[in-house]
C-alpha cells in the first residue's frame, strides 16, 4: 500500500492557516449593516432621557395633590410610591368630558333598551388628558397649592388659556396613571421623608403635594416633593 497517497489526503493537524479565514462572501459585508442597527439601539436608549430633559426644560410647573398613603408602604426599596387625587376615578367622573372616554360596557343589541348603568366604566388601556387649572393663590402654608382638574379630554386640546395645562394619563383597569407614581429618593433622605409625610398626614394631608413639569404634549416629569414647608428634590 502506498502510504504517500494517504498522507496527501489527510490534513496536517498542526496546520492552522485556514482556521480563522472567513469565507469570501463574509469579507464583502457592507459596514452600514453593522452600524445602522447599533445606532438605532443607541437612539432608542437615549430617547427616554431626551424626552424627560425636553419636558424639564420646556414644561410648565404644575402642582399635583397627593392622596393619603400608608407610611409603612410608602418606601419600596429606593423608590417613593405615590398616588394622586386625579388617579382615582371618582375624582374625575363628575368632570366634563368623562363620558366621552371609551367605555368597557358591551353595547346593547339593536332594538333593545339597555339598563341604565350605575357607573360609567372606562375601557382599560384608554389614553386621555386631564385639564388642570392653576389656583389663584400660589402658596398655602409654606407649600404651593395644588392645581385642580376641570375637565377630561380624549384628545390633547389646543389653545388652552395660560392658567391651564393638559396632562396625559392612561387607565390601567383600576386607576389612572400618569408616569408619576414612583420616584427615586436618595438613601440619606428616605427615612426623613417618610417620617415627615406620616406627620403631615396626621395634621393636614393637603400640605403633601408633588411638583412636576408638563410639556405641550402632556408628558410630565417629577421635580420635587413638598411636605408642608419642606421641599425634597427628586
């Protein structure tokens, strides 16, 4: 048997010259196929802080009234968990425009008389705008006074007077959310804030408010928390 012919058919294990060579078609991949997806991902990541920065710079200062909270449930890790007067359906359902929002009730068949519903239930996932109006007196007992809701709109209204602003919200199935329900709080202030809120609620809960910035699209970002005459920046 001719062993020389066998040697010609077996590659030398020590020969690594072809291990890291790319196939010819791989050498001609355009660079834009790599850079465009990467730039798109970077753009998506940067979009959220860019929107918040725009709102903070161009937005109008608005004061939102909070609702009483359990001081022991207020702090969850490093976050403040808050709710507002306008988070509760019963504080909005009497306002003009409420029944213009989509309902989750099944429509009655044609030719039948629907029983009158006790409550108008908004469809889960509905986006809306609550129109807030500034108070005549800006300061109340050392803290700013909360703006009051005056109506609800399915669309962002244009040409609002200077003392009104539209805040965008969404119904999650059991309350209205505005993207202002949780805030990061520095560790050295968390316990102090929690204590101040507990004391304020035993006295005058209305002195516990949140300052936000709202831009012309209805998007809002938190600015600070007022507990009586004490202000905590976010």
